[in-house]
C-alpha cells in the first residue's frame, strides 16, 4: 500500500485557509509593534527636552486645559538674540554676582554687544542685565535684559526697551494699566508679549517694555522734551552695603528718607549736555519737581493736575500703587504747558485695594510724596472728580469691550508658557466697589454747636472720613444758610486724631430765628465729599466739641495749693500739713497732696465761704477734746472730699455745721462730707443742718462710726455705698429722706436711734448684708426696708409710730427679692407691720411671716418710688 505524502504550502497560491491568514496577520502586527517601539525610543531620545517641556507646561487643573491649547495654537511673534560666548560669559558673571548679593548693582561697563533679529531684520544692539531684585529678574535661565539699538536703528519703533518674564510685572495686568493710560490720553508705555530665542534656545514668553526715550513721547503724541526721575543710586547703595541694617529696620522709612535726598536725573543726559534749549527745559523740570518736594510749589503749580489726578484715580482703580514708590516715578516735562506729567511704570497692577491712595492701607508707595500732592485742595478735588467717573461700572464695561481682541491675543501668548494663569476682571470691579464705598460714607463728620452771638452761628466740625469734606449749607427752621466762607475739612489719616475747625453762618435779623438748645438739635447740615456730587446730611450736636474753660473750676484737675494759705504749717520732712490754732476763713478751694496728713487740733475753727471746698488726697486728723470740739462751718462752702487716701482718717470731737450741696459742673458728688476709697474712723462727731443729698457719704471704704449725731438733713443723713464697716451708739434725727441708706455694703450696727425719717429709717439694698443689734426707730414713714437681694439679721428692734414696720421687696429689675431674720421685735402704733412682696422672706422669732403683697400693691402705694 502507498503512503500519502505531505503536500508543501504554495505561497504563490491565494490564501484561503483561515489559520494561515491569522498566522500572517499576527506576524505583521508584531512587526509593526516592534518598529513603533524602536521609532519611539529614537524620537524619545531626540525630543526628550520637548516632551519634558510638554509635561511641565501641560495644565495640572482641568480648567486650565483650554488655556493650554489656546496658547499652543496661537502664533506668537519671535525675537532672536545672538550673543557671543565671551560676552555671554560676562553677563553670566554679573548675574552670579547679583545672585550672591540678592540685588543687581549696575555699573558703567555692564553692556555687551549683541544682535537682535525681529521679522527678518537684524539690528546691532548693546545689551545688559536689568532688574533690581534678583528673585524677579535673574533666577533660572530666564534673565531680564535692557536693550539699546545702536546708531539710528530701532526695533518695533523703539531704540531702547526691556525684556523680562511676564510675572515680573504681574502678567497681563501691567499691559492693562498702560492701555488704560493711553485710553485716557496719559503717557503709557508700549508693552507687549513675545517669544525670545537666545543663541538658538527658546527662553519662552517675555514681556517687552518700552524705555524712556523720544519714541515713547512720539507714540503718546508728545513733543520731545526731558523725562526726569529720582535717582535710585543711594537707596540701592544702602541695600548693597547694609543688608542686615535693612532687614532689621523699616524698609519704608529708608525709602522715605532717601526720597528726600535723592538727585533729580534726566533720561537724556547726552542731549542735556549738548543742546542748550533741552538743558534749559531739564533745569525747569528739575526745579519744578524740587520745588514741589520742598513744599515751595503746590501740586497744581508743578504738575498738570488734571492729568495727574486722572493718573492716580486709575492707579486706585487698577490697584497699581507700586508705581508710586519714588524709584518708579517718571515725569515728562511738557514744554508747552511748563508742567510735569506722570508716566506709568512698574505698577504691579492688579492688586485688590482696601482704601484709596490719598489715605493708603498699602505701604507700597512713597507716602511723603503722596501727602504733598494732596495738601493741594484743587488737586484733591480733581482727583475725586476722576474717581467718580472711573468707579462707574460702565467705564470698565466699555474699556474691556474696546480692548477685548488685544486682551485675548496677549492672554494666549501668556498661556503658551503659563496655562495656569487665571486672569480675572473681577479685581477691578471690586476696586470700583471700594472706591464707591469711599465716595459714599454712611457718616463722615462730627458737627458741634460752638456759639451764637451777634447774628453769627458758629459750628465746630471734625471730619473722620479719609476724604476731604466740603460743607454746603445748613437748614434751621426751614431757612437755608450758606457758610460765610468756603471751608475744606481735610480727610483724617489712619492713626491720627480728628482735626476740628470752625465754620460760621450769618443769620439775617429778618429771619427772627430762635437759636436755643432745642432748636440747635434740629439744625440739619449738608455736606459732600470734595469734588463729588452726592449731598449727605446729618443733625448738629447741640453742645460744644470741647469747652476749654470747663477745667478751670474742675476740682479734680487742680494742683495742690496748700502753700498758698498763710494759716497752714507745712512740714515736708514729716509729711504733715497743720492748721494754726484760731479761727480761720477759707475762701477758695484747698487742694491737699498725696502722702501727707492734714491735721486740725483743739482750739481751731474753720469758716468756709465763697463756695470753697476741701479736697484731700491724704488722710485727715481732726482731733480735739469733748468739751472743746473743732468747728467747721460750711454754711457758705461746698464741703469736704477725701479720695484715694492710703491711710485712715480720724475725726474725733468735731462739729460739721451747715453741710452744703457739693454739686458742681461735671461733679457727681452727693455727700457734703465724702470719703471715696479712703478708710475713716468717726467718733463723737456731729453733722448738722445738712443741705446735701447726703450729709455723710462713704463710698468703697472701710469705716467705723461711733457716738455720732447726724441731725437736720434735707435728704439722707448717711449714705453708705459699697463699703464695709460698723455703726454704733449713734443717733440720726430729722432726716428728710432716709436715716441710714446702705447699698452693696456689709455693715454691723449696734445701739442706734433714728427719729423722724421722712422716708425709710434704715434702707438696705443692692446685695447688702447687715447684722444689727438694738435698733430704735421713731416717727418715720418706713421702719426697715430690705430690698434687691439684700440679707438682714437683726435682734432687739423697736419701731414706734410709723406707717410701715418692716418691708421686703424687689425694687430694681437687675436684682431679686430680699430676706431678713429678726428676733425680739417691738412695734407700737405701726399701721402696716409687715409689707412683704411675693418672693421675699421674713422670719420673726423663727417663724415665717406669711402675709404677702403683690407688685400691684407696691405700685398703688408708690412704695419707695416704685411705679411698675
């Protein structure tokens, strides 16, 4: 039998077998994968830098992805810079030196030659590093340059310009500021963005900034004339030579100081030296700026105030305050007007403001210069007029609509390198809101009535707003009155007190106006922010801002005057002031110093007249014998005040007669004899014929009162406030109001008598605690009144011929009910023995008195002045 032979595969025949087709396709796919892998490795090696750059620049946030592609597919203009190796090495060495110091210090040989190619045109230039602060301009491989075209050449219409990374001037925001300046007819720099290639290597996106040449003036429709600035050399020298000093002291103080001493330079030194006419213009420009700096010229005399006012208003709107550091200030001398005009530069635009440059919250300005500007009310008025215009929402709407195409193109160039940059117009609209808030204060002035005499009404007004205020008119009884003369009330600076000044209004006799305290309160004063349109109103304050005469009779401000009284003996060694024996008249206030003792002995009488009083910051020693007491007659005086004496006063065997009303202007005294924070011992003393609210008032002091008589008081006999002490063996008679009144005090009482108290014999209130033994009360309205969280323990109480015996209640809403425990009580001819409000507790001989009255009954009785 013949075996079958295996048939060989014929590659020339069509492939019809399924498995064979799969086999061939697999070989092809594997070959493609291998080839792709090898090609990938090849191109990966070649384009490693480009791929890394892609990953560096590819957005990390989803929202930034559109920025990335907008920048990637936008065709940015390119500028090629070629520098020879040795010249580049020189730049690198200068840059390394700056990195070490932290700042770039310029010198005369910094420039190197280079060639710049732009749009197929090559120009020879001189080039140097630029940028004072290294961190902004010289870190990494992206350095900043100042470029000066040689000969009569120009690049982009400029013979001199700078190149720096966009972030050095806050990206697109600086460009916006210059566009706004040009829109308003002010001098703005040409500012753009492009790609820079240095010696064949792309450095990425740069900002191009025009320098201060005649081309700048021509592009702003100005005739060629000097551009001047303050020389920066001194401040950079200080920063270079004393970096530790700078770090330990206020940088802003150094800037202010060097501003005052810096020279005024021209950007066209060569032409100043060669052209007599140009030199004369420079000298005029310099003298204008210097005269302004030293205060000889106001802003409106040295500057084109309309343009400068508009410039500063734009500075506020765009948050461009950094341009008002003196080292960034540049000025064009206009030979037609002989005035200086500002030039925008290095403004760090795009900051959120919290106030206005007239009263800045941001330290990034030279404050002394700004203060000089706004001393001129004409300039200030123009500035505020411009703020009103620029703070309208429509202004920004129109501006952004006008520049939208340019703005979007420039943003795309920035996105090429920085897709994460997030531009926002809202910053500027928020700044408008801040400006509007400043132009529309809820309150701005404090208008006080000063006086009215000879048909002239005088007000004294203080402005506490940051912007100056102008008074328009006042309305009094529907009559409109204009100020006699125009008055501007300057804005208040942070940290300074309000400055008040007078303004006068003439009131014609035919108006027949009643200028009284009540009518003064109704005077309406109308005012506005200087330069603004809106009118604000408020009422006049009916009293004086400050009565400078009020302290003349103020006993608390008077100095010690003991040496002015001939009847006093002063021993400085013993710290003792004594009254000579005899009868003496005191006809003016006697003010006694601290750390002395004021002494009156037996055989001495004192008659006080002419509303005089004794004020002592030292303790008293009025000590005599029982049969020959000291007499102090106050019938025509104002009493005694002892305050803050650090040692105990002793009064023994003394009579105080004719106790006067101690009140006076601004004086809150109620006691004819008052002890304030001054311990006192009173023994065998008589206080008689009192005309004061309190014959004796002890406040915040420790005290002991014994064997004492208080008789004939027109109100309270004794008032004890917030004090601790003892009263014993004493009598209180003919007290028109209260016999003894305790408030917030802790007192022990033993063996006292009270007769003929017109209101309460003993009043105990405001958290007082009283422990009493042997109390006798006669012929009074209320015997014992305990109120307002006070607590009493009392033994052996006798009450006779009173309407109310014992009363407990709450008088003041801030306190609560009262409580009392009394043992051995004897009442005779008492109409209402117990008068106890709900909530208060009274125990008599250990038993609670159950009878209660309501609040309504207290009100019906008008008890203790209670009305609600």
